C-alpha cells in the first residue's frame, strides 16, 4: 500500500495529478477564464442595474428596459464563455456589436437623455466593445494553438 499523505495544498504527489492537469487543459483550451469572463459578466450586470443606480427609471422608461435586457444578455454570454468556452468563443464578436449598440441606443431608444445617461452608456458600451475584442483575441489565439 502506497503512502498518499501529502501537504493539504500540494497535489503534485497525487496519483491522478497529471490526468487532472490534462483534463483541465482540454476543457480550458489554454486560456484563463477569470481574466476575460468575469469582467464581461460584471459589465453586463452593471448595464442591467444602471438605470436604478443612476435613477433614470422615470425619465427614460424605454432605455431602462433596453439596458436591463442588454445587460442580462451580456452577462449570459459571459456565463456561457465560462461554462463552454470552446463552443462560445465564436460569439465574441457579438459582444463587440452589443457594446456598439449600447452606445448608439442611448439616442435611438432614449428620448432626450441627459448627460449622465449618455456618459453611462458610452462607458458601459465602450467597455463591452473592449472586452469583446479581448474575448475575440483569446479565441483567435486558442484556435491558432
């Protein structure tokens, strides 16, 4: 009988360590989830709650619904990237398009939005576009390797 006692934080001596590492590499495709997916999720979450944070629920009812739906959609895509990265990264450019739409929709969906609403949607949309480009870059790098 072999001795499998080892330090609690050290799994290098575990008999299945190499198999666990190989499975992790297969599932993750050589990328780090937290660097991309968590910020995308947080931006989507903020977009969804921003009407209540900035108190424009009464003055821009159509934009409230829009930001809620778009924020939830971005957050759901981020969760999809976390759960199924190899299948979802084809949608990376969709996040860029959604971010651009969040910026433009301020004037299309909103009715005479004030400066705070405009700045909020420009920042949220810009971050969404930027993070979508990072996702697309990670997907392209993963496909090349």
